């Protein structure tokens, strides 16, 4: 938990509170396992700019991941922006993604950071952009070089292949 006293920020236009804290997310199971090996480091500020209180921060962390194509383990470093407008109350009862309603002027910033990170993680992770994956027949990692399986033609194309061979 990281509590921030918001009353001075809401009451003083131009005021800013620095943020510098860590969030332990080792209890989060993402991508089928425990991926957060070290705490998330959050830096930024909560500031009142012309009466609008906003949180502008970034979360830096490294995840231990498994490639979705070749199943290789790798680490990836992220620097994720966190930007929200804080209000003491919403005008309507509907949920609003633009504003964060704070119930009290003593605000715990950790749940907001956790939610932002989990909602903004990529759904597919690759060890590199040009990952070739694994051979569907022998299971060799094609990033290490080609396998010896050879190419097998899809049987649905056999009739077309016969036509091209007859023309030669």
C-alpha cells in the first residue's frame, strides 16, 4: 500500500506531490505463471494544474516471459505510462474511465498502478519480432536454424500441383 494525502493537492492550485514507490506484484499470475520477479518501480507526481488534479507517472518493471511462438524463456523490460484525472466525486452514477473518483483524501495509489499494468500488458508476447517459432512436426526451434523435416504440401493443393507438373 502506498497512501498519498491528497487534501493539500486538491486545495492548492499549482501544487505537486512527487511519487516514488515500489509495488510488489509477485502474487499476480499472468501468462500462465509468476512473471514479476522484482517489484514495480513507480515515479511521477500528482499535481493540481488549473484546478485539475492528475496523476502522471510511469511504472518500470521487468517480466520473465515465455515466447508464444517458440516457447523460449526471456526477460522483457517495460516502462508503462500511468495518467489519470482524480476527482472527489462523479456527476453521474455510470462508470467513467476518464476520471478516478477518490473516496477519501487519503488515497492508496497501489491498486491503480496494479490495474493499469495488468490492463495494458500485451496479449501476445514474442522473444523477438521476427521469431520463427517451432517446427510443427519435429518441434525444433526454427530461430536456431532450419529443421530436416522438409516441406510437405497441403493435400488440398495436390490437384493444382498435378496440373503444373503436366504443363512441364
